[in-house]
C-alpha cells in the first residue's frame, strides 16, 4: 500500500515537472521569436540557442552605442551649435559650438540643469515652447545679449545675431541648431562702410571731370561734340549712381533722420511725377490711368514719396510695350493687425501695374536687393536706357532705395506679376492716412 502511494506521488510529481517544462519552453519560444532574424540556426537546443541570441543582442547593442558615440562626436565638432532639452526644459547635452555661442561656462558634460539657469534668453525659451506645442520645426532670428558672471568681461562681450532652427523629438524633448550670424553682419557692415568711403572719394573727381566736359562741350563743333555729349551722359550716370549709393547707405543706417513728414495728396503727387516722365512716355505712346480714392491725403515725406513714384513709374515706362498704359490703383484698407496700439486705423495700398514682360520667378525674391540685375529680357538697349531721366537707371539700386523709403515710413512693399496684364505689379502699403481722407471716403 505504501509502495503504491509512493509510485502514485512520484507519477504526479513527474507529470507536474513535465508540464512546467512544456510551459517554460512555450514561454522561451515566444521570447525568442522576435529575435529569429539574428539567428541562422533553428535546430539548436533551447538553452544554447538562448545564450547565442543574448550574445547577439549584446553585440548589437554595443554596435548601436558605438554609432551613437560617433554621431555625438560629429555633433560636438560641428561648426553649428546644437543643444537638446527634455520635457522640463532641462539641458541634456550641447556641443562645443553651442557652449561658445551661448557662453555656457557653468555647464559641464553630464550635468542636467534647467536651461533658464544657464542661458537668459526669452527668445530661445519661446522657440522651444513653440516647437513642443506645435510639434513642428521652427525658425527664429534674434539678437542675443550674453550674460557672464565676471562683471569685467561683460564690458567686452558683444551681442550676437543668432538664427535658430528647432525640431521636436520623442518624449517632449526638443533639439535646437544655432547659427552665429554676427560675423556675416560684421562683414556686410565693413563692406558698406568701404563702399560709402569709396563713393565719397569719387564725388570730387567726377565733379571735376564733368566741369572739363562742359568746357569742351561749348568749344567743339559737330561731329566731334557728340563724343563729349556721350561723355557727359556717362559722367552724369556715375555721379547719380554714387549719390544713390550714399542715400541708400544712409537710409539703411538711420532711416528716420531723412524724413520730414507733412500732408501729401497722393493723386496730385502722382500727376506731377508723370509730368516729369511724360517725354519718355510719349515716345512709346504710353498713358497713365488712375483709379481709386480721390483727394487721398497721407502723412509722409513729400520728396521721398515723390522719389518712390518716380522710380516705380520710370521702371514701368521702360518695360512697357508701345501704345500700352500704366495703371495705378489706390485703396484704403482696414489695418489687419488687431494687436496694434491704435485699433480701427487704416492704411493705404497703391498698386503700380504695367503691361510688360513682368518678373521671372527666379528674380521675384531678389528684385529689392541692391545691384541685383535680373532677367535680361526686361532690359532695353543701352541707347534706350540712356534716355531715361531717372538717376539710377541700370544700377540695380532703384527698387532697393524704394524699399528703404517705404520701410522708413512704416510701410511694406511687394513685387509680383499681375494675373491680367502679365506685367510687373508693385504693391506699396503705407500707414498714416489723414483723417479728412477717411471722413470723405466713408461719408
């Protein structure tokens, strides 16, 4: 009886052990199933196979770690700054260039500290928050004023113009690439200063050359005097180019000094500009059409706004086909920005439209850049250009000066191609519309 009970218990124990082994094999088989891609053998016993899979996983992890270290070294020596923060805006890591740009003297590799404790930059914090909230890459430019613990160094540390590109990462983290644009701005300032000094130096010899040419012009008989006349045209062209360059540089440096605001009636100003250019327009039988608000008054610098319309209409005349018209459309529109200090104000929109060939798509982003010359199809022959009364024909400065004048008045300007005419379409928007204009327009 005792032997029967012993055998029965042994059978139950062996059966339970076999059942446990079956369950264990099923569990390990389920664990190893995702790892079969790393194994070329399926006939090995279970435990050796498990050891092989674990060894391969360790090797794969080591390879990934080495790749991560390699990428981190590349980022650390990259010419662009890079920093990465977690979901609580704690600085996880930054490379050498970021430490140099942001003066991160108190941060050491391996530390996790709040970014605001290390860098006092509202713009950078706002960029990170916008990136995290929108989950889209962001781009921002601002002037960074570094802070330093040493008060003596604060006197010699320069502010930097920064451009930052951010991108959202997993788990609320954000990565930010930083570019120091200050060296490029310094180079541009040095270039502008050099050109301005050169322009100042050129004014005196050009004036002397013109005086000599005037003397010869009165003493030479035809046909020799035509060479002096051509010399006079080229000297005037150089003088006007130098003067335009000086004006543009001065407006970019301090635009507000040049303005003497007064009440200006737009329609009469446009008419006076067209009268100046009418001899050119008559050669091509061009006409001017004005549509929009009559008796339109704005507060602006009369001479500067006159120069704006002179340059724009002269360009339209040069690039218009014969027997066409140049259209000017004036509109009063409500201010779009509802956060401004004077809600309910209005601005003036003036559209200058011609029937020429228009701008090429490649030229549109650059038409207001200085010395930019675009599509050759928009240029007439040198003989035709020499007949223009505009001081800056062919120099590439005309639209650049127009843009600076409009910006100095707090306005904006945009270049497009008109969908109906196919020609150039310059849209100017100016604030400071006089109250009497609004009362007449809405009465």
